[in-house]
C-alpha cells in the first residue's frame, strides 16, 4: 500500500453535503474495498462561492483503486499525487471547541 494525496476541488456546497459524502466514502472503503483503500484524514478547503473542497490522505493499492473508490462513493477525484515521505513538525492542531 502507498500513501496518496487526493485533491477534490469544490466538491460540496455545504458541510452537511460533505458529511454525507464522508459516510459514503468510509462505507465503500470498509465494506467493498478493505484490501485496496484506507482513508487516513482529510482537510476541508474553503473554495469560495459557498463551496468546499478537500485534500485527502489515503493509503491505497494503486491510483486506479482510488478512482474506483471515488466512482463507487460518488466523490470527485480531481488529482491523485503519490506521497514519497512525511515530515511532521507539529501534530495537527485540535479543532476549536465553541464555549
């Protein structure tokens, strides 16, 4: 398995749409392709025009498996980039908690 970055530009109109897509993504990966793909994390991008996109980190057997997963889960898949190394300067910050 190889790490990949997947760029999904302006894929959703709202957080609710993105949440629904995340559920489909996890279900397809876990139930239909458990040996080929594993979702690690995603970063949500403000794309302007009231849409959001994502930069997703996946572990996958191939770019073709990523494309198949995107098709089955009805997700955009604009670009797939292999990750060759990881440099962690600081861990991801914890999400802000509203008080």
